[in-house]
């Protein structure tokens, strides 16, 4: 390994209050010239179509998720232009909740890009899966057990205990074999 020294930059760092020898006066600095995006590219609003004739129908079509009820906020917008130009920050100042304003803004931008709001409504589907009470309400079907799911609860009694004294009788050939072996061992001892 080659020995290298690291020269620390002395001009910046937490130990130094200012980068300069004096505190710059922001009033004397030159104003930063900026241009708004709308000055360079004019805001183009796509007009309503027969599929979405006004902003209320648009919000109804966008309302596909239970956590983003966009159709509840029809009164938030005056008209179509207001819906299409309303930014996320403006939606927040109007009191639209986070998931809903995300859904509205995403649908508006998608519509400007040529994708109409034609997603499948998942709210009824969600209600179907909610009846199977999984821990996280996931899309698993785990039906509840019925109250009586064991045989004896439905009147099916347990099979009677077999009579082991009868079952465990030795067969004839085994009795004869035991007798023969006993005689044989008795003869060998004598």
C-alpha cells in the first residue's frame, strides 16, 4: 500500500462560519433571474371529450380506490380548467387529503398525456375480500370455520371401542405351533 496524505479543504466545513471573510449582504447581491415554466412552455389544457364531458364525470371515473375517494371532492373545483391547472400544493390548501390529491394529479397528468381515466373500480372487489377477515385484509380467501365442524358436533358418534379380547385370539396354527415348540423344548430338557 502506498502512503498517501489527505489534504483537508480548509475553505469549507462546519468549523467555519462563513465561506468568505465577511457576511455577504443579500440586499447588495444581484437578483437571480429566473423564468417560470409557463413563460417558456404555455400551459396546454386538453379539452374534455365525450368520455369525460366535465370535471365531475372525470372525478367519478378516477374514483377507483377506497382510500382515494375523488368523487367526494367535485365541489372543490369550479370547472374543467380549474381541475386541469390545479397543482398538488393548491389541492393541499383546498383541504384535499394526500392519497386523493395524488390520485387526482396522476389522473390529470395521464389525461394530458393521452390516457383517459378508464381504470377498473376496485371498491366492490375490496368489499368481497374484506369479508374474509385476514389479518392485513390481503387478497387471500380464508373462510371462517363453521361453528360445528367436527363429526361428533354433527351427531356422528365415535366408533365403538372394539373388543380386543376377541380380536387378539391366537389362530389355530399358532396355538398348535406353540404347543409343539413347548413339547420339543420339554423333551430336550429331559
